């Protein structure tokens, strides 16, 4: 495997965020064959820059997560998934709460299935 960038949506306490679209912080890890995942940087978004707002604006502009290969959160809407995939970023969901364990499970091919997408969470802000 060539080097990959994997972004994980996180909360203030460092656990995986419940909703990809509303997450304002993402931890971005580098992953390659010969090294363990390494936290490279964090991506701090404004409410205007979150995935949900980018998706509903639909202006065609790139989002910072377009530069990662994989994005992971607990849940996500199909529209956001589809729009990220158009720029070659796969959005995966998981019930795992620990970012490092989620990445390890993804790399092993056994990432636990994510939570159902709750539309109420999309409109609660």
C-alpha cells in the first residue's frame, strides 16, 4: 500500500464524533506499509466549513477532506458520502469510539459498522 491519509472526526474528548457532517475537528493520520499510523495534524473547521454546510451549499468548491483518502466518523448522510467520493475520498462509519483502534480495524478489514444516520442531527445546529 502506498501512503494513505486517513481523517477521523473527533469530539473535544478525543473520541470519534457521532456525525461526520457536523464535526468541527478531524485528526489526520498518515499510514503506510512499514509504519504504524501517525497523527500528522488536526483539521479545525468552522461551522461554515463543516461537511454539512459544504454539502448543502453545493457550490462545487473543494473541501479540505478531499485531500485525504479515507474519512471516518460514527455516522454520515449519503449525500455527503457521495459528494466526497466524487473527489476520491471514501467516508466510512463505525461504532468504534477510539480513532487509533478504528484505523487499525479499517486496515485489518474489520471496521465495525457505523451508526444509523440521524437527519435530526443534520438540522439541530
